[in-house]
């Protein structure tokens, strides 16, 4: 699965990783809590605000490499105020979920893609790499320990947040000689408890999420902080999220914290599903990849990774060939878009006119796999 | 000094700050340590690795506003693993110094500019703002408590690091409802214990520090993490730092974590000092501003804030009109540049040929003010 050997080799060649090049799931130390906290009402879950009883922590130092993984009760981290993570955004994360299927089994969805992206981001962030298969095994053990926290629900799930931070207490902009990998989990409700709720977007012409030579293709903390202000501006204009554009031609890149898809009627009457290509500005989303992979097996549509500008998007809107538009991500799976505000004008999209059939189709197909209704090589059993 | 009233008003209008709109230095609670740690050898100081005995902490919640400032012994922070600072780079900082003058007085250098920039960055980062004069008074008290840590030296100083982080434990990309402002300090040695040590730069054509619509003009953590990888690449090519370029025309923007200055001989035989303008890509450095302000009072040079491309820089190098080039920042004050690697070629600059007289002149003038040898409105007495 992973090119970890290459990463480790590169890393050690560069002289900033010695000691254990990876931790091992077989070495894991488990310290269970004696008093678990009570589970929240599954109907009242706020995304990312409830946490399961345990966490996984693994320490790394440049001098001694990785220590043994520890599963322990969730606790505050003791972080020196000069730690690099607090000053220079020496941090990265992943987002994944554990799904309790109709058959009672708990599954992960394409976790190999999360491990691969996490390692890519670690390399770009000059944070320590490791064997992704080992982290995956550790995560499975963590979910097993907190299996009771995986909601018994048709749609709620256990969100999993692997995180890697630089903890060395030294105020210099340089690679961190001490790091902490930790994984926390928590139950999250269905994104659409009562059916799709489409969003409206501000197509912002001033701010920019990512740029060539930057970190837009990596899941690093530094991509997210700068967006909060822009999202506030979108909300002030009655929109929920930002449609991120890039450059003078105003290429459509992403929406909020999601990848973006446009369903277009082409001249021959067929349907083309378009998403921007992975050109360095786009996060390689797991859901994005899954939509592309699924779409390519369907014979009634074509799937394209190609650049698209705001002008093209508005032209499609004008001549009624923009059938649907949606965001994609781990939290929402798909998120229909019904309105775009751009240069002071508001454009009502056709997305929901017929109930967003294509958006629904991708959603249902993915959910069926995640909850085990449809067998797939994409799922990995936890229990 | 500060447009804090405007900030507070804006903030409260937007509904994300209620309670105390600022903390007050008069409310400060001081808890002194009984056993201070021993001071490091002033000749062996590593930048940012030694810390004084005390820190300042001030908590903020959206619900209740700012709490009272506390000066307390330096300690690890207890941070929830879901805190926004660890995931989304909800963090910003400042860098300033306390100087022990020849007359024994301890002074700060233009701290109003740090407070102004910190508030600007807080607003852009959707972290809570405050009255900058109050923070400045708190910082003075912190330096007074640890006055013994301000080196008795011709050139060593006490580095001061104000920091603001979002601590709300909630995994959503949104404004943090809980924040912590803290200030740590530590003694730092002279940047050039044995005279100027010029650096060589990799003029990188692939990566980019800042971009229009981004946060390059703010002192946010998200600007720094992404640079570590690029600096490693520079070091692999025998350079110490990166010369950051922007765009197809390859505008010269910054160097490492410093602003950049070029001293050019113009056609009339005069000398022009050029630095890129504050167009959104450039950090508004305190030393940068001081060099501009000083240079404008000198009659034998002109000072320009204007864009300059790599082509122009190389042309000046070619026809011997590039006299000196240097970086500027709080740590080094000025840092002479002797070599640039660009597109596989190495260019030896004339900077040190005659001992970098202009770079020296700016250095000495600023140091004389900082250490109280030359009276100036730019210094603020601490003790």
C-alpha cells in the first residue's frame, strides 16, 4: 500500500530521523479508564464536540525515533508554551470514520488513502513519517477499545481524527525534534438527519485557499486557519460556505472544506461529472476519489478531472446545462449546492429542482458500502 | 495608538465577542516562583531555547470575554487534544525584545508596532482582540518580574514572544470560542558575536511564501510551517535561507523569515535603498519600518518601497549597481546577503566587498537606539 520504505529512506538520508523509523501496533500499551463517560443522545450530536473515552498517543524524537503506541484515557495534553505547534503551525491531521453496519460489524472506509495522504503531508511538513499500516492497526485497536462509542444507527458514525504535531520547545522556524502523533475519536450525527439540506456559496474574488507552490494539496493545519475569516464574510452575505476561486481566470477549486463537483449536460445530451484535477491546489479527498472511481464504472455518465472557470460555470448555468453541483467530504459525503453569490449577483442553481438525483445516487452508493449493505474492497473490518 | 475601539466595535457587532472587550494591566495577578532556574551562560545562548522564570497568561471565552491577566511560573499548558490550535492553526504571535542599556535601564523598541500588528493578525485570524496598550503594560510587568533575565551585555537581549491561540475543543473549522493569550520570554545572544556573518540564499522558483488573498501580511503561524520544507531544500543546496519570489515575473518578496533590502547605485551615482511595498505579500516588519524611517532622514541616500523582479536584481548584479543586499528582522536586525543561487547558477554579490557599509550603518543606528546610546521616541522604558 504505502511507499513508507521510500519515505523512511529519504528521511534518514536527510539526517533528521534516526532511531525507530516506525512504531509497531504489536507494541501497543493499553491503559483503560475505569469510569467511562456517558454517551450523548445520538439525535443531538454536534459535529466534533463529543469524544470517546480513549485516545492513542505516540511520541517521537529525532534522537530516539518512535516510542511505543499507548491507548489511554482521553486527557489534556501537556504542551510547552514554546512548542512549535503553537507558533509555526507544525501540525497536520486526517479525518475518517468508523461505521457500524447493518450486520453489526464495524468498518473503516478506504483508510489506506488517509494513511497515504497523512504520510505525504508529514513529509511536506517535515514531521516524522512512519509505516501507515502500523498506524491503521493502532487505530483499529483504538476503535475496538471504544467500540461502544460507535453509534448503533443507520447514519451516525464514530469520527476519527489522527493528528501529528511538532512539540519541541524551541522558538526557531525549523523541523521539530520532538513530535506527538495522537488519535481522538467521537460520535457524530448524520449530516442530513432529515434529508439533503443544500447550501449557498459566496464565490469570493479576493481571498484564496491555495496557490501553486503552497500546501493546498496537503491536509495541514495551515490551510484551514486562514479560511475562517473568509467564511465569516460568506455568512455575513447570507451564504453558508465559500466557493474558492483561483487566479485571474477564476478557476473553481474547492467549496468550504470540501472538493467540488459539477454535473453538466453536454452537447450530445449526455451527462458529464466534472471536478478540478489534482494540480497542487486541490486536496486529494477520499470521497472525491470514490466519486470518480464509482462514476467511471457507470455507463450513463462520463467523469472528468478538468479545470473549469467561473465563466464556464456561469455559461452552463445560463444555458441550463448545469444540472447539479455538490461538495464532497468525509463529514457530509456529498453536500448539494443550490445558490452562488458572485460579483454581487445571486444565481439559483437547478441542483434541487428534481431532488438532485445524481448527488443522491453518489451518496447512496457510498453509504451502502460504508454501512456494509454492499460488499466492497473499499471497507476494512475493525470488528 | 491603536484602533482598538474600532476593532472591539466591529467584533461585538459581528456577535463573537461579548463580556470584557479587553483585559486591564491594573487587574494583573502576580504569582512568583520561589525557586527560579539558573541563567544560562550568555556566551552560549541558542536562539529561543532558554526561557525566563515567568509567563503571562490571559484567558478569553466568547461568552465571558477576557479574564484577568496572570503572571505565573513558566509551565506546560494543558491543552485539549481537540483544541483548534492543534488542528487548524488558530494561532498568531509577535516577536520583540527587551534591551538593557548602557545606563542600566531596560527598554522596548517600538512595541506599539508589535501591538498594532498583533491586533491586525488577530482580526484576520478571527481570534479575540484587546486593547494593545493594556497588553503592552502587562508585558512591561512581566519583564519587570524577570528583570534579572535581561542580559547584562552589550548585545544580548531578552526575547519576548506574545502568542494567541484558539483552545476550544471542537473539531469544526470555525472561530474558537475559547482562546489563550500568553507571553513567554528568554535570553538570546547576539546574532553576530564576532561581526557580520553573511548568508547565501536559494531563490526558489517552485514554492511560494505568500499570495494575494492569503495571510502573508499577518504574523500567523500558518505562514511559517509550510516554509520549513523549502528551507531544508535550500540547505541541501548549500544555502542558509530561501529568497522568496512571487508570480511569473518572479518578484523578490522576502528572505527566510525576514524582510529584504537592496542597495542600488542609480544612474546619477546616488544610492537607492529598495524594499518591496506592503502589497499584501509582505510582513510589515518593525525593523523594516525603522530602516525606512531612518533612511528617509539621511540626505545621502534615497529610500524606495517598490516592487523589484529577479530580472532587475540580476541586471543590477550584472552591471555592478547592486552594492549591498540584506535581510531585516527583530532577531538579526540586519543580515547581509553574499550569494544567491538561482536557476542553477550561483551569483556572488558585492555586499561584503567593502564590509557592507550601508548594512552596518543601519545596524549601528538601530542598536544605538535600542541600547539607549542615542535618545529616541522609539524606545519605551520598562525600568
